């Protein structure tokens, strides 16, 4: 059937006759349009059909020595779907009619045949064969789609009985496929809500409620069930309505929505935390600086007053540490990423971990390492921050086992493919899918109290904690979250109440060809020559912070100018050539410090700028920018200033 000659398709024709003259005559008639295969007896023809499954038409004589034509064509029907034409004499008409009634033959021609009529029969039979092949192909494709679509499909008749369904639909009904056939739809679905749509409106309605199901393994899944009404023509040309039930597993979609909401929530919390930290740093800068200046102007002689001063300074410094933790969660931070041998790092940390969580006492919990025998690929990460993250996780694991237990730290190599990426879209992740690639997975597992799904959904939120008052403030896991996210990895949590918790850190692995992620460059040192111009311009929109900065600099012997906006700073730079340095806040209304610095560089390319900020984003600063973090001490400020302009 698939023979192509000169670009024209040619069907294969099998001619069966025990008279050579008939074979020659039929071949001469047909070989211009068809590929001819000859057989001189029925048995030979049956053998040829087995070797040529693409034969389109069989032409057979009725009277042959080994088998009559009608019997042969009946046997041929069992192994071939080719069109069949029987050549017969008038004496065999009863046999021909019987063969037609049995479906053994498609056409018959009486001997001697009329050439044009026989040629038309052959063409019609070949066209019928091609049509049947196309229908079989379409039927096979539709059957494959029906059985393999990731949707449960069930077809019902006008009485609502299931006439056909695929395996996913049977699984959703909770019965074997054969038992579902003939069952009423209502008996299988119960009172499950079903959305009914017409065939010309197949768009899913997002607001339609889902159906919750729990499988034999206890896993929860969500389904959206809809019915599509179809009107198909019946054999009598009347319209025969049928329905198709569509059971769509939307668990992945719901989980993606949850992760998107979680990511949005974490971003909103991070933005809020950064804003709070910025304002709080301004307050701490004013408090710490004012306390230092007051103590310098009039040192307390009363021991009680001195102790109160010390307490106030210590409290402000603890507030600065707390603010830094908020910033670590809320904004990107430079990572010193480099290739890290994780088993070696864990071996070096074993003593530290033993002292931290297993060093005796009522809360002692042993820490065990479970490392693979083969060499792991190196992880691309910041080793110091990874150590801090592991200590945080171990402390949490210890606190989750008040009655004792153990902490198991393991490491393994994992490869995430595109298929795995979809499969691993599960609850308990930090909020985004990982890109495919190679990873080193470090996990910290305990056998403690575990967590409910509601608790798992909040563990990365700042200040959220399940510990008792005085035992924690809810910053450990947010710091771990922020570090792993910035490192290009992910955090995965698996926990069940009463069973325990496992937290996995997915870190990008160094590729086998030795290529590594480039280490983040630090700020480039820029050396400025000492300037005899001694005035320093302090720019800060917060007058309290500006007052502290001015106080520190004035007491150190510098001549200081003060303003509270970028526009005013530009005016002073234009009018005061004696300004030798600008100490400027980064985040200010109307004109940020980075924009003001760019404009100053146009007016005075030689004028150095120190950015003072509690919420520095290095992405908006030039690589050689000098940044002083709030709250700062007098020594930190003066150290940066004296590098650029000497004191008297």
C-alpha cells in the first residue's frame, strides 16, 4: 500500500488464479496503476498475505484446484483487511451471493470480465482499504489519547450509565474498570458537585469548587469534575446525545497557587521587615550615638548611673543585632560562594555541634552524621553561612525532642530533571520550584514532636515560633530560608506530628567538568589622596541621626556642614568648594543618596562619598562605594572618614 512510484502512490494488488493466462491478462490490465503480486494457488496466496500485510486488494478466481475462491477469501479476511473481488462464472452465482452475505467479498465480476468495469471495482476496493486504514489509525490514536490523557474520562448514555471509561476515571470512582461499565453515574459519583458545560464551551470555570479525595495511602488530592454534553449522529441519522465526564486532578495547580501565595507573603514580609529595620536602625543610631556623646561630655561618676548607661548601650546593641537578622531575611546579601566539600565541613563541625546540642545536661541530644561512602560533588555555597544554618537547624531539632532522641545529619547528591521538577511540587517547600540540575542535599532530621501542616506553612515567617517564652524569637529558620534562597537553592520540609521533622537544604552542585559559580566580588577599594579641604557635609533626612553624625565628627576636630535632603546637598556642593567629603544617607525622600552621589560626581568628580544606611542594597551602588551600616559606632565612622580626609 505504501509503494510510491515516480511520486505517485500505488496500491498492491494480489491476483490469485491457477491459470497462467488469466494471471497475465489481469496483470496487463492493472500494472499501469498498481503493484501486482501473483499467486497460482490459494495456499501460496495465504503465505504471501502474511509477508505483505499492506496488500490493498485481492482478486481471486472461484474455481481453483486446492481451494475455492469463496473459501480462500473467507480465510484471507482473517489475516488481512484488503478489499476482495471474486472472479466467477455464471454457474457459481449462488456461491457468490452467499459469500457477499457473509462479508467474504466486496465485489464480484463474471468471466469474461469487462475491462473498464473490473478496473473501476479494483479502484473502489483500493480506496475502501485506504479509508479503513485511516479510520483504524484515527481509532488507535483516539483510543491512545482516551486511555493516556492525564484526565479521568467516562462516557455515559442518555440514561446516565457508564458505557466507557479510562483507568484514571475508574481509579477516581474507587472501583475496577470492568465493574464501572453499566453503572449509573449517580451511583459512582454520589453527591459530588459536577459542572455541566456544552461542547462549544469547554473552558474550565475557575470558580467551580473542587472535590477533596484521600487515597489508600492517605495522600490528599483535589479534583475538578465536569460534564460535557455531546450530540452525535446515530445510525438512523437522528441526534443521539451522550455525555463525557471529565475528572481533572488539580492538586498540582492548587499547590502552585499555595506556593505563589507563600512567595508573595514572604516577599511582603521581607519588604515590611526591611522597612521596619531601616527606621529602627535610625532610632538605634540616634540612641547609641547620643549615649556616647553624653557620656563623653559628662562621664557619670555615680556607679548606679554608670551601670544604667552600660545597660542602655548593651540593650541598643542587642537591638542592632536583632535588626541585622531582620535585614538578613529581607534583602539580598553578598555571599562568598565557593566550592565546599560538604562531608569535610560536617566532619570539622562535629565537635561544635556536639557542644551546641549534645554537650550534656537534661537537653543533651546526640548528633550523628550519615554520609555516603562515595565522593559527593562539591556544593557551591558560602561555608560560614552554611555552618550557621546547620547550627540553627540542630538547635531546633534538639528543642523538638524534649524527652531525648537523636539528630541525624546526612548529605547526598541529587539530580533534578524536568520530570522530577513537576513531581516534586509538594507542600512544605519554601515557595518556588527548583530549576533542573545537580544538587547537594544536606538534611537535618529528628524524631521529635513534629509539625502540623498549618505550622509548616509559617515556619519561615520572622517572629513565628512554637517555643516557649524565652526559648526563641523565631529568627533561626527565616535566616536559613534567606541564605538558601540567595544561594540559588531551596528548603524542603517533611514533618508529621509525633513522628519527627526532616529539613533539607538543596545547594547547587559544582558541575563535573570543574566549572564553578564565580565568587561574588567584594567592594573594590578606591584610594583617594588626602585633601586639605577639611569640611565634611553630612546629609541625612533624619535630624536625630544627622545630629549624632555631626557630633561624632565635630568632636574629632572636623568642620561639619549639615543638611537633610539631596537637593540641598547639591546646592552646598556647588557653593562650598571647601567640602572635602560627603557622609550621606542612602534612602531619603525625593532624591536617594545614590542619585545625589551621581549628580555630585558630575559637579565634583574628586569628591568622595560615604553612604550611611540601615538597609543597603549594593545593587544600586557602584562597585567601589563605601558603605557604613547603621547603627554605627564613633570608631567605625571615624575610621572610614580618616581614610579619606585626615583630622587635625
